[in-house]
């Protein structure tokens, strides 16, 4: 029987004995795969896959030997540190003790244009990452924790969330590898700001992507995200959440739509997701908000 090579990092962890090690998984539209795995000591080598993989060591204290694409390594692992695994490389990895890892896999084909555009031609998969080197990065740690926390609130990350977090992480990896992304120059032109905000408002119920917004402004996704923040004071994902909550409040005030219907109308997959996001930002549930704006006297009496 011929075994087919896995097409992605997530697929590799989705079959056979590897599937039993997975503790959590979040993914979005083929843009990123986030996995948390708890594995026993031993061989964790794998065949080549077309994903660039960033790995965070949750426990540390072990010894890692092998080759992750940058030559032979023999290192002590440290808690909350990172390493990067090369795409299209057959790794050899031996870990001497049980370990727990969080990984973010970037399909190369999906991110090549972003990397090329962000680094303005200075990026290379051969030289822009130090594969196998154990390193610390508060910037990446913060981005990953925020991403996981948002996924817990909203379920599978939206394309906009996945791309925004991916750009931040890859920009920092490139900087550490000596091919920093070029800084954004100023904010959006007034016409680009107007058109992208109009597009967000028109498609609140959809899983709009950073690529689509950047194309409307005729910019690369990386530069668009930074120029958008300069112009509007918040990243595209945060601004979109604001627009969704504004619309949800309007629908709660002016219609008798159910919470589920309102959630779907503003881009959330269920009433539970809307309730979590709404409470996080408004400090009350959608039902409490509706009651307060429609009958403020009774709402105050209940408190």
C-alpha cells in the first residue's frame, strides 16, 4: 500500500497515532492552523509538508535533537520559547521527555505574496528564518496568546483575524531573521479609507478577508493593515468588531429579531458567540442591553 504524504501540518496531526496527541485545534480557511499537542518522549520526525511551522514549548525542561531545516541541533528546551520548522523539509526530531506544544502552521502558498510584499523582495525561505534555533519573543508570545484567547471567544478564527495575527507573527520572525518588513508610510488615502469602511459595513455578516480589504485600497495586506491603523486608530479586525457591535446594538434597539438572528446578521456564528463578544465589550448581555434601552426604568429597578 502506498502512503500519501500529508498536505499540511494539521493533516499530519489528524491521522493515526498523531491524532491522539492533539488537545486543541483552531483553523480558518486554509490560512493558519493552530494546534496544541501533548506528546510522549521519543521520535516526532515527520515527512516534508508545505507549511512553515512556528512551535511554542509550553513546558520546557527537555532536550531536543535533530534537524528542523537549519542543520543539526542538540539543545535544551525552555518554557514559553519558540522554534521555527522549515517548509518542504523532512524533519528528524527526538525529544527526551513528555512535552506540550502549541503550533501555528502557515501554508506557504497562502503567505508567499504577503512575505514578498512586506519585505519588499528581501525575503527568502532559505535565509529569512533561523530554523531550529530556540528563541524568545515577547511580541510573538503576546500575539499568540491574544489569538488563542480570541479563538476561545469566537470559535474558529475569522479570515481577517487569522491574517492580521499571521502578518504580525511573520513580520517579527522576518525581523529576527534579518529581513524586516518595510514600515508603513503614513495612513490611507481618504478615498481608500472611505471605500474599505464602506466594504466592511456592507459585508458585516460575511467572513471578509484582509486580502479583500487591501485590494479595495490597492495595497498589500501587510501595508494596508498598518496604514489602516494609522488612519482609523485601530487594526482592521478591531474596527470590524466595533462596526458589528454598533449594528448589533441598533438591531437590539429597533427590531424584534432574536439574538441568534442578530448574531448571524453581524457575522457571528451563534447567539453564544455574539453574547461572549457583546459582554466583553459592553459589560452586559445582548438581552440585558435590549431591556435597558427599551425599558430603562424597569431595567434600573432590577439592579
